C-alpha cells in the first residue's frame, strides 16, 4: 500500500476553496440583487412624505438602481399625488433619457412605445400649463397613438383643457342670487363681492363623504381667505329638503362656519350648471370682474396658484387641531 502523500490534504483544501469561491460570489450577487430590488420597490411605493421619498431615491442610487427606474419612480410619485406642475418640471430629465433609454432598465414599461407615450404626455402637460392648445392637442394625440391602453390617464388632462376653454367664455353675473340655507330672502352675490378682491364658490353636499371629510380643510381655508378680502360662498344643490336639513346639521358642528355664506343653488340658472360643476366638492374662484380664475377640486395645486394671483401673500391653510387630539 502506498503511503498517503503529505501534499494531498493541502490539494483537497485548495480544490474546496476553488469550488466554494464561485458559489460564495454567486450568493453575494444574489443578495446584492435582492437588496437592489428592495430599494427599487421602495421608490415605486413610498408615499409617506416628500422627505421619505427623497431618502428612498438617495438609497436607491447608492445601491446601484438604474437612473431609468429612478426617473420612472419620480414620475409615478407625482402622478399619484396629482402634482402636474412637478411632472412638467421633469421634462428636461425625460428628454435626456430619451436618447439612452434601455427597456431592460425599465421597471414599469413593457414596450418602448409606452415610454415614448409618457414622454408625449409630459410634453402635453407643459403645453397645457403654457396655454398652448395646439401643442397640447398634438402631444396628447401622439401619446394616445403610441399607447392607447393608457387613455384613461390622458382623460383628466383633456377635460382640464376643455374646462379652461369653457370658463374663458364665462363671466359671472353678480346680480344673480341664491336662497340662504337658513331661510329668508335670496342673497345677491353682488352684496357679497362688494369690498372684496374676489369670490370663492364652494360647491358641496352633506351627502358626499368627500365633502364632509374635507370640511375642516375648507373651514381653515375660508378663515384664511377672509383675511385676504376674498368672499367665501358655499352652495348645496337645490330642491331636496332633507339635503338642506343635513347641511345645516353638518355646519352646526363646524368650527369657523361663520367665515362662509351658506346658500342653496337656484333651480333656474343654477350656478353649478353654468360653471360645469361635475363633482363635489368643487372650488370656483372668480375675480371681482366676474372672470373665472380656477374651477376644479380643492386638492389641485393650481387652486393655490390661482389664489396667489389675487393676493401674493396667501399661503395654504392648515386645519385647526380639534381639542383633545
């Protein structure tokens, strides 16, 4: 029997190391990919705050997440929060990525046409903000052509353009009146706008969950606007007795209710109909000359932009804290 060579144990050890090294490297790569994927999912879903989102973006970059994926995450963040101005401000970043787009680095697009459609969509937002209707129609049409499946995302922009076109032709007649929610004679809008820079019309209903949940925000806004000489008028739909009863009950528990005038819209020549109110709550800001400056939901960032055209000192109001909270 031959004696075992003293070199054999060392040889076996070296062979084991050589075999284990690729396995360990593969495991490390898998762990690195898992961490990177987790960071990617974080930027696609983080909506707690702008600060939290910015940190998620910073962490993702440090972990090697592709810039294409980061751009897409930023886009989705502003889309989810309906921050159209912020989406428009991303146009330079989108244009830079256009020439170097790689589908393999994308997290939300399955074909390149979907990416190009979003690029057209962003350009449409920029055109809309500039009031360039021809450019808007060109870009939104191209976006639809490239990706018909995303048509639902384009509809709000198209509706926004149509609303602007319609409101540009409207001049509110302040001699028009509406019935007080608390009874009595009709209240003329001319008496309410007198001595004020503008008027905010707040269309709402106590039967709308969204309206009731937004009442504290509205109350804070009304209180702030009264300090800036903007009359605040709240209107509920006409003709339903129970609606008025529930509206009075809602107002009774509202802090700062006296900062708004509470009315019932007219049956004939209803303000809601003239101003194309389609959902509640809706805010319509009207200048002292009767020109519509804003018509939309109170969460739209353009609402506060429009208010600042009336008074540059206006800041977004914060609801008062309820005692005991």
